């Protein structure tokens, strides 16, 4: 199995890595949605959110927050999207868990909007009860 993100983590592929420790790596996206778009990945291969261990997921989130804070405090960028997708229909293209940190600018070309389907609300009461019973809260 060939994985470009594993190759980047293991320095077998070129990248603009901005952070790496024993658990996570962050690098600029080769196909950026906006200026300074960064990907944060676990160093070990997990295909998606369903596979990544919770402690490692916490490290990915920690790093995304710290990069966002750096952007806010040092680069004056407060508008940021954090995007994480799982499987094809949800737009996942590289099947190595990753989180996108997408700084936003008035002049960027990013479009993450969807058309609301308000009719779905009719199902919320039943679904809420089903989810609550499954989460044991």
C-alpha cells in the first residue's frame, strides 16, 4: 500500500513540513484551498476517524489549535475552517486520517457552503432519542 502522507511523515516525499514530533506531523497542503492551508496527520497510518485512537486524535486536535493560535497571534488570521472528511462521499481523497486547517481571507476562493434541507428536522425527535440511548447519557 502506498500512502503519500506516510511518505511525507517518513521523509520519502518532499513537503513543507512545519511541525513534527513522535506522534503528529503538520505540513502545507500541496493543493491548497487558501493561503497557508495546512494538513495535520498522525505519523502512523489510520485510514479515517473510525480507526484513529482517541489519544492520538487528541494530539491532532492539540496541534491544529496551536497552529490556529499562531495564525491568530502572529499572522492576524482569525477566520479559519477546520475540515476533516471520511470516505469518498464526504470528500476524503487520501485515506490516511488528516485534518485540514484552512485560513480564510476575504479574497479567497474557498466555498464550503451547503444548501440547508429543513425538512430533515421532522426526523430529529426520533433520531435524538435513538442517539441518546446509544451514547448512554
